[in-house]
C-alpha cells in the first residue's frame, strides 16, 4: 500500500498498514458519582482533541479556550444533571460565538425530537442543559471545532426528557 503524499503516517510502520495506527487522545474524566460537586473547568488550548466525559449529577461548567482554527473538543455525558446545569460556554461571550446544529430528542416517547441551530452571533455563546427539556441526559454527545478566532462549530445529539425538548443554546 502506498500512502498518498498529503497524508502523514502516524504509525511506526514503513509504508504499509494503517495511517492511524497508534493514534490516541486525551480523555478528561473528572471525578464523578454521588457527592461530587459542580465541575467548573477552563479547558486549555493544549488539551485540544480531548474527549471530556461528564459524569456529575450536580452539573458541570466547561469553558472553551480562546479558539484557534482547528482546535476541537468532544463532550460525552454519562449522568444527567439533577441540580445546576451541564453547560459549555465560550471563553469570551462578547467576541466568541457558536455556529452549527444539535439534534435534541426526548426519552419520553410521545415528545419526539427537534433540531436547534446556532448562527455564530452573540445570541449563541453557550449550551445550557438542565437534565430534562434542554437535554444533557445520559448519551448526550457534543463536538466543538474552532473555525476561526471568533467561531466554534458545534454539532451533536442531545438527549432530553420530561416533555418536549427546548433550545439549549443561550446568549450567556
């Protein structure tokens, strides 16, 4: 197998084999479970590419770093917030915004699903999930990628419950 010149092999093999062999990523897994308080954490630029496992019933507040084009983070929620909220917010709510869409579905069978979009303006600087109608339940998965020094692309699947799902995007 010949690896195209535009791809860089990350394996220890010479030419043949997977171009992703040995690939790894940082997993940020703060303490979780009963009795754990609100997780409040500023992500660092050098943590770009990390997968963040959110497992605190008392909620979480994750602040994205100042975006640098190509920087990315993935959030996976393993416990619904029962107090406070699960929230992801830009570092500067006056100059950094979210752009993209999230599919939100309710675990309550009759309530269905909806798609919510962020337009890259000051109206969309955070995602706030209350553990019920705005989502953040077990199985929620959000992906952020910096498109520029002012915009984060967001996409994901957001699991809600307790009624019709509502927009998790927020202006603060």
